[in-house]
């Protein structure tokens, strides 16, 4: 199934869809979903905590048809949920879906900037599986950069939140891997993209994007290094390390040696800062209910 490449809208909606996966979501998420709907975006939402009817009830106040809600009656994790969201948007004839974690902040300017990238830079659609947007080099919540200001660089690894997925290419990849529950979903997707000859892009100057405020991170200094981190449970750390090792072995088998080097360095860094999080005082635990995010 191929879609038109002319950037036309669908039934008066924006040209891209937006997806969320929820798990006992924070109140701020409803405000962001409302913002997206009022701006004309079709929203696809997968609920990984369907036993909590509170949030689903609040969605009923939004315009009929603006949200496509789905769940499997239980927590199925990120891999299966992301695959479902992308498939739904694809079947509804969208060519791209922008995904945000439930604790990632954004503004209307953020959405306008990313959609404008989609419209103004069609060449990425054929060779990239995703372009990930964040604000690591731009903290402005107001200023919308010029139309030509899309500094996209090719990267080996990128996270899910802020990803603009090119759905025709995800179809060829058979979507995200449902066998990865939380850790490794994003990196496994990057590995399969790379092996299939598709690229991952990163744009670090996205206005209004905030992936830090609701994370519950703590700034730490250890052996002269400064970073922000949070303390994960030992089972979660073990799962992350297990997923990392599995991906490294898979990449070796596929002879994707640059991926091995990059993920190996990232995994060592994760170990280093988790040790710091457990050793140093004052670091918040990720289970803190005031900062709870996608801890499935």
C-alpha cells in the first residue's frame, strides 16, 4: 500500500498523525492531547493501563473521531503498542506518525515545526525510517525557526519519543518488535532500519520540546562528569542490560559493527550512571509517583 507524496491533508486534518502510549498517565498529558486535537491532528492512543478508567473517561470530552483509542486489556509493553499505533495510522492513509512519550512536553509551535519539516523536506521519506526531534541545542519555547532551519544529522541510535515515523518504510520493516517490552524497543528499531538500508535522523533544535521536566531526573557530578540521571530498580537495570547485550550479539551476527561500538559505549555509560545513581545521595527513584512515567 503506497500513499500519495504531495503532502495533502486527510479529511481536513493535518498531514501527519500523532501517537501516544499511556500507562497511568500524568494529568498534563490530557492538556497536550487536547492541544493536538484542537490544532487539527488525528491522535492515536494505546492504553497500557486500561484498568484505570479515569483517563479514558476524560477523553470523552474531546470531539468525536479526533482520537483513535485502543488497548489489549493489559499492559503489553512498548514494542507491541507502537506497532499497533503505526499500523492504525498507516491503514487510515497517513504517511507519517509523530510519537511522544506521555511525559514529553511540547507546544503548538513544536507540532507546526515538525509538520512543516514533513511538508518541506520530502526527500527524507525515501531513505529514512524516522527523524527524531528534540531540543538538546534549543531551549526556546516560543520562536519558530525559519522554514529552512531543519538541521538533521544521521545517527546510529535514537529514542522513541519525538520520533516522526515514515510509515511506508515501517511497513517494509514490519513495524516495531513486539518481543521487546520496554528497554531495547527503540534501539532494536534502529538496528533493523540500519540493516535494511534505512537511516535514522536527529533534529536537535525543535522549539517548545521538553523531554526533561517530567522525567524526575537529578543532576549529578561524579569523577568530574556532569549528567542527569534517575535511579531505576535493579530488575529494570537488569532488563536494560539484557536487552543491550542481546542487541549487541544480534548486531555482530548481522555484521553491523558500528552499531556494536555505539551501543556498547551507550551501555557502559548506562552502567556508570546507574552506579552513580545508587551510590550518590539525593538521586530520585524512578518509582516516585510524582515523576512516574513509562515504567511498565
